[in-house]
DNA sequence: GCGTCCAGGTCTACC
DNA sequence: GGTAGACCTGGACGC
C-alpha cells in the first residue's frame, strides 16, 4: 500500500462511489462493489480503511487463490494503487497555495474496473442532473447487469448493452437522447472495433487520446477531459456548470468569467492542472475524510 | 394535479 | 471558427 494513499479521500474523490455497482456507507466507511471475474463468477467485495486511515482492508468471500488474485487486481485498479503519485506530491509541495494538500493522501480518483464502465458513466453525466445520472446507471445495472448471490448486480458488459434496442435504452433505461450514443459505443466495443481498455496503458500523447475520446458520439469536451483524468492524464480541466459555479464563488465572488480565464489560472501547474483544479473545487469533500 | 419553463452537455446545420 | 436550435428528463414554479 503506497504511503501517500488515503482510502476515504480516494473513495469520495468524486461521485462514482454513489453509483452502482459501487455503494458507500459514510458512517461505517465501508465501500461495497460487485465484481465480475474472468471465469464468469460474481463476487461482492467490502472495503474499509481499517484502524489506520492509510490502509484498506479487503473482505472477500472467496477461497480460490486465482479469484483472490483477480479480485485484488481489480480493486487496486479502482483505487489507483498502482499509480505513482510521488511526483505529484513533490510538485504540489512547490506551490504554497496547495500546502493544505500535503500529507492528506489526496490525488487518486476512484474509477471502475474497466474503462468501458467509466466511459458509459461519463456519458450518463452529460446534460442532466446527478439524480438523472443515478437513475440511468441504476437502470443499466439492474436491468442489464448479472445478479450476484446477495441480489446486487454487476455493471453490464458491452455486449449486454449492445444487444438491446435504442427504444429499450431510451424508455426502460431512461437514457433519452443519449440512447443511440450508448448503443453505438457498446456495439463498437463489443465488436472489437474500439478497444477502450487499451487507453489505460497507452503510450499515445494526451492530445491524441483526447482526439480519440472526442471521436466517440456523445463525448464532448467536458466528458472527454474528465475521462482523461480516469485514464491518468491530468492536464485538462474538464469544465462543467458545477465546477464553473464553484470556481466563480471561490475566485471571483460569484462573478462569471470566461473559460480561458479559468484555464489561464491553472496553466502554471503543468500536467497536474486538471487534478489540482478538481481538488481545489472539492476541497470541502477532502477535508471531511 | 397540471402545464410551463429552465438547467444540464453535445451534435448538427448554418453563417 | 463561432452560434443557434434540438435533444430528453427532472425539478421548480405558478395556477
């Protein structure tokens, strides 16, 4: 476990913890997650921070060593435990306005076991309230995921979504006008035409990766730039109405400014600007962890 | 309870 | 390259 890892801050780093197949109990500090393994088995995992806040404990009911290895791998992926943040914390220490971050273990953003799940969820956050995002993702998991013994379900596979009609996605999943985008993305991934999982380890430049993301129907600047953060690239801000409003309050007494003004303020932070921007906008979340 | 309006990103057509 | 309108839903609001 990296010394600069903080379980709670990673879990509540953004809204993913509240979307199934994740669930989080703030009182007990337990993060639940349903995982599907390569052999087709489905397991329910419980994670908590243990006695020391920098350690996570896995409670997995599986006796198969192969399964345990795969479960650990998937959970490490979600918590970004294999991502090195040494350089980030060293660079941040050079900026006095971010001294409050020192020693907090902030920086890791929770993600799904697969890039496909992250991408679908990102698509489901576009042009709607968080309440509607929750409805769409919950419907996807409930109606198209595979059921675990405890009644919870996995996130649906690309082929499970691709096998449904646009009308089903529109009406039953409540994806609305996003339905054709969701269907096209799932079909391309299921057919092998688009390998989004490769993006997590690609040597492509961030600019080229951004181009590929933007080529997906329904993924605009906001969704693509925030997806980049879940791929380990932090040099874009990923502006939406919520962070803009937050920024206006924090730095301009609520007065609106141009996006270029916001971007100019964070340019000096180089490749970490997107992550520092997000951490600053959500500082109150981190301080409760 | 019903109707209207608005917010929320992205796409497409148009200038 | 910039802009306007459409897309769909939930919530707020007025009646």
